[in-house]
C-alpha cells in the first residue's frame, strides 16, 4: 500500500487536462511524417491465467520518498542558437562524459535538454552546484556547452501539434523519441551523435504494432543486471502517458533494444489496457486501472533508480485532483453530444483566456510515484499482466517547487516535466516548468550512497 506521503484515493474521478498550445502554436493535425521503412514488432506477455493483483512489494529492498535528500536547484542559461529555455524541459538526459573540465564540486557530467515547446531543439548545459534557497537570485546558473540545435533531421518541428519528446544518452549516442497530440502509427524513435552541430541522425523508425500514445514521450536506461535477467539486450525503457483513455489507464512502458531499434521486438512492462492490432487507441476497462488514476493525469518523465541494495522505478508528472469537468477553465461544462439535434444546445464559447475547450480539474499536484521493479520482472516473464503492477508510494513535490500552481493566463498546465538520472553518483535532476518567469528550473535530489 502507499506510504503516508499521500492518502490512498477512495474515488476515481474521470477528468481530463486541458489540451492547449503556447501563443502562436500550430494545433493542426499533421499527416504521418516521412520515415525509413524499418519497423519493430511487439512481444505480448502470456494471455493465460494470471493473479488477480500484483504481489505486495518487499519494502526492505525498495526506495521510498524519505530516502531522497533534497539538495536544491539551479537556473538555466539565456537564449543560445535558435531557441531558448522558456516553456522548456519536456526532455532531459544526463551525459556522464560531459563537461570533463568542470571543477570537482560533486556534480560531474552535463545535461542535454529540450528547449522551447515550439522548436523542441536540444542544448547541452553544465551542472552547477544546486543551492537550497527559496530565492531564485541565490541559485547558480548552468552554462551552455552546446547551443540549441535540431537533432531529428527536421522531423521534430513547429508543425507538430502539442508535441512530446524524450532523450537519453547511451555511450556515444543521444537517443530521442517524439510524438504529437493526435497521431496513428508514425515514426518516433532514432538517435544522433553527442555533437549537436553534426548530429549524424539515424532514423526515425516506426514501432510496428505499438501505439504512439504509449511509446514516444519518455526514455531512460534500465539497470544492466535487471535487463540481463529479464529483458536480455533490451536496456532502454520507452513509454508515454497520453491524457484520456488513449494510452490506457496509467503510464505505459516498454523495454527496447537500443542497438536494434529497427528490428528487435519491444517487451511490455506496463500497459493499463490492451493493444489491439491496428488500433492506435488502447482498449481498456475499469479492471485495468492504475490505483488513483484520473484521466487528467500527465506523467512526463521516468527513471529507474538503484543503490547498492535498493531500487525503484519512478514517474514524475502533474496529478489531477478534486473535482473535474469537460469544457472550459472558468467552469462552463460542455456535453459531448451537445451538437446533436436531440440534445441541449452547446454553451457559448467564453472569451480568452477561457476559450480553449478541454478537460479540467479544480486542482493539480506535482508528484513522483514509485513502482517495484520485481513487479515489472513478473510482467516481463509472463507471470503478471502489464496492467497489474501498482505504485507503492507517492511523493508530493509541492514543497520544493517555486511556483506549484497551474496558470491558464501563462499557459502553465504542467508543473513538472522530465527527469534525468546520474546512476554513478545517485543524483536526480527534475525540471520545474515556468518557475523562473517563463524559464524552467532544475531541482536536484541525492539518493543514498
């Protein structure tokens, strides 16, 4: 069961988050992008008899929120190249070989991050020592190591409608995935070199049979010993949570072979529903829900944490709370069938900034949720269905944020975005969006050593 960081939810409220874009954004639904014809298949777990629920976690071997020590935060640089850090942070990745000449302050390496949501370009920055202060002026500021550039051969561009992006560094490669708000089975995964000026991009490839709504937002490494035991050669986790029922009733996750993206089957680890052949939307029902699930939840990042004797799989995001409705931010509700002749007329669309119709909740909370890796091992071995694992702990991040409230006037819907993990030094780096005026701020936690 959950620890005492968040009450267990007693009622599953069906809410969706507003689907909105930044000023000047393009919300049109694009045709499928050109892609190399390589495709990837999916391996489904055993569909036979399975336990009715996931086994209870072994607390002695798990990481809990109280095991994480908050170190502070740092600010991001000004504009470089052809983008900036405003409305940024949908993807973040740690580079252990970055910034080799940095001072020995305990924060070696660098971070690759995605900038403004319109361009979705990538920059590399140094990692300054975090400062635990509620005054932004006290924080250190990262330095630009490589200015913003496109690593996708133009596939990630301003024509994408409400795009999502993931990044992960593995060896000498910078892996990426991307998608948009509405799509079918489109190209989504590829990689580049670590030289942003000469990315030498390979891909993107189509994940054949895998819905984009479950696979193309977050990327992170799977520990080698766990992968060797349960998903041989598949050492990268890829997944997505799409608001609404599109990705199932919780965050989805697959194990992927990074060396053979174009040919190796994916292994499902989490999927709160069923992937039917040719169906981009996951089939699900109330028996396949993550505990506490709401349609407006927005999980944007993940990491697989390990210490010498503890581990946890975590997701971070913005959790919908309290009451909810479909319609407009000022509380006006909209019936799905209001345009039909036999139903009441649709309400008038309110004036800006309340004119974007979507799914709203009365409150949101930045959270980190914890999964037991042993439950995912049982899924990989066909002992559990992918919708059976459940979070065992919830971490409310509100006290650490500089601006823990959503704001429709500022297009601030997501409180936090992606997370990057330095496994060698046990450091977590989390993006808080629109915390430094329009720029993001990076928060840092230390795992037990």
